C-alpha cells in the first residue's frame, strides 16, 4: 500500500471496546486494542493516502 501510495484498511471491533460491558472484560480489552490500533495507524498512514477505519457493530 505504501509503495502504491494508496490503500484502505478496515478493522472489525465492537461496541464493547468503546463502552465495556459486564462479564466481557477479555473481549472489551481486545476490542479496545483494535480501536487503539486503528487510531494509531490512521494517524501514521494518513500522509501516505492510506485510510484506516474500524467498524463497530452494536
């Protein structure tokens, strides 16, 4: 993607990663990590014309 100066990355997270829910601590922390990764990569790759997004179905 960097070589082509274009790309799209879509990660799948969950509303658990944003809000956290009772009895889902493992899932919530894993999905929060996906959301954090998405935000970081989006900032790192923005100047290379690569969009990074996360879908968080509820």
